[in-house]
């Protein structure tokens, strides 16, 4: 059972539909008692970090998310969901994240750089991971974001892209992985990545 966490922000239905079309059973999770039967959890999101983390707190979802990860089951964060995995963000002020990946979230910067970054960018894989299985090097994915993660530990950076310089695109540690792009909108390669995640046992 693939859980899709609903925090009232973003692309919930498109992620749910992608999981269903791939032949898996999606379950929208909205309450802290909805995690027990899940094998995997996807944390999607579109919007502002400073609004998302208080919403997670108000719904009393932070502890169940952390307990889910502690159980060894795989967690995938997409777009804003990936940023929420980090320790801290300066979007809309300074806010603590879930702290599952050491690092921070900072605004994209660069002279003449158009923000938000919207469009297709090539994924530069820096470390192997099961979610990349069957995805050839140099494939592009669909990004929409104004902020990006900066990992404290180099081994947590799995892939980057170029937008005014290197930008973190995929992070991972143990049974947690996050992607800055929208896999559900990234056509064949994005769907393959979601399928790989749904088949992943959380071990690298």
C-alpha cells in the first residue's frame, strides 16, 4: 500500500493517479492513524515551506512521519516534499523541517537568473540509487521551484541539475529519498522513477 500524504497543498491527485496507473494501490493519508498499513509513503507538495511545516504540525503528522521512517519503510519527498525533508529553510523566515536529511533550503540565486525555475532540466546522477534503475544518464525532468536544498553531507547528494550553477535535484539517506522535480509530470522517466520507488525495499 503506497501512502500519499495530504497536507492540503499541491499535486496530491496527480501523484495518486500516477501510482494507480503504475499498478500499485495508493492511499491518501490525512490523519496520524493512517500509517500502519502502508509499505511506502510519498510526501508531495507545491507551495511554501513556511506554510507547509505549520500545517504538518497542526495535523499532528510530524511524529507519525518520523516513526514511519524509523520503521525502515521507504519515504519519497517530491518538490516541496523534498525540501521538507531538510533541517531548516529560510523561505518566509527561518523554519525547521523534518530533519531527515542534514542541510538547509535556500532561494535560487544567480545574476540574471529567472526565479522561479520552470522547465525541463537534465539530471546529473552523482551516486547510484535504486530509484534510478533503468533511467539512462542525461534524461530530463520537469522542475518548478524557487528554492533548493543544500546538503551538509556530500554523500546525501544523489543527483544535481544546472540552473545558474549546480542545483540539488535528488537527495537520499538510508530509506529516505527526495526529488526536487515533479516525477508525475516528467513523462516516461518520471513514471519509471515512481515505479522504482514503489518497488524499493528501502535498502541501498
